[in-house]
């Protein structure tokens, strides 16, 4: 997840699931990996 990569890429980590207002907590994480496929 946090290692260097040999290509252009993007990593996004954010909260997921239903927000628990009493605990101020999201039960899950959402992780997205993206890789550049071309240059405009």
C-alpha cells in the first residue's frame, strides 16, 4: 500500500460504510488504486 511503485499511479484511502454518529466512526475503509494508461 505505502511502498514506492515503478509507474505513475494514485492511491486513495477513505472512510466507508454507514457512519456511526454515537461513536463518530466509520466501520470500513475504501481503498482505490489507479494507474496511468496514457498521456494526453
